[in-house]
């Protein structure tokens, strides 16, 4: 009998290394949301959306995050170059996933608590192959989370620099990128400034 097709492995990759420069140096992973560190909320969203394994890239106050946040069941990846910007965290995360059997990385950001499991599930469900390139959209504008099939990882790692992350790569491959509208089920605000802290509960 023919084997049933293998269920694709869509890993969650949470970028949680930011130092919160515009928040007076408060590491974003440790901001309090619903009584717990923000990083726990972001990890739970990935798990609830069916992403496994989940790799979490830590940078600012990584030792404190390990102690104060409940992150069991996650692979914690240290990014010693986190101050270079998001590109270094994306590189560290994809390099750690390259040692796994993952077919795709679904990348989310720790400072976007308005994006919950329904939006992440919608992106995950749109995976088709290791060549998939997907991004959430809000009113037609590209945002997070994004999904990179494993065939793209090497080129993304080579191009991810500074604070741009994969922006340049996505722009270059716009014709291959599928946007998945999520504005009906998520809000894509960032926690970047003191005013943004009002979004936390």
C-alpha cells in the first residue's frame, strides 16, 4: 500500500531578541502582557496554531528571559549579535532550523500581541511546498507573520542584514510571494514606543 503523504513540518520561529531601545531599554520579551512575559504569549500563539518545533531567538537580557519566562518545549537560540538588528536574529533562527527536518519556518515577532493563533493558523494552512513564500497582509499591505519554505532559507540567511530582516529578499521575490489577508482576524501593531504599551493588557 502506498504511504500516506507526510504531514509537512512547519516550525515556528519567534524573533524575541530586541532590546526595546525606544522603550528605555526594556527588553521586549519581558514586557508584561496578561500577567506574564510577552514572549510566553507569543510562543503560545505559535503552539496553538500547530507550529512545531518552536525555536525562539533571544538576545537582550537572554539570561533573565530564560529564568523569568516559561518556555519549556521550545528550542532557545542565543543571538550574541542581536544589537545588529532583526537580520541577525533571522539568520540565527534559520541556521538553527537548518539542523532539523522542518519544511518551512513561520516567522513571528515578539512585539505583535495583536496577531493571535487564528492568523498564524491561516498562514500555516496556506503552505504548499518547501518553495512556499507567504506573508500575512493587512488591508493588502504585507506584514507578519511570514512563512519561508526551506528552499529559501540559504538565500535569506545570505541577504538578511541590519534591521531589514528578509525585506530585501521578499521584495526581490515579489512575484513568488503569496499574500494572505489577515486584517479581519488580527491587528498588526508593534510595541515600539511608550505610547504602544497601552496595547498590552
